[in-house]
C-alpha cells in the first residue's frame, strides 16, 4: 500500500474504488436486502472471504418470512456467522 505523509504528520492513502452490488441475504431468522460494496477488481466471493466478522451493507431492508419490510436503515453491519446464504439480486432467474 502506498502512503503519503503531510508535514504535520497526516497520512494519506489511495482511494479504493468499489461497486455497489444489490444482494439478498438469508440469516437464521430473516432476509435482508441491501447493497454490498465490492472492490472493482474483486468478485463478491473474494470480498466475502477477505472480510472480518462483519459485512457492511447500505440502503437496507429487513424482511420477515412473507417478505414484508420490518425495518429500513441506511447502514447495517451484519455478523457473518449469522449468514446462511447470500445472493446477488442481478443473478436471480425468474421462473
């Protein structure tokens, strides 16, 4: 990683460009729909494997079993231990 230092000691790092991927996540009790941010040069799976114990999601909707919206939030950090599966919504095939 390249870093630059200012005279006063402030550290500058390069900006990491990320793409938004809308995902549907099944947890042990609910579904979550939101945007997961993936580095442009990585796959969704690569980003998941590199993450620590939490995933950051934006523009989140928490759904019940009937897909009724229970909660909405601008941000959600979800514990990866609670995830059963994750599906990019642009890869859903209609019947």
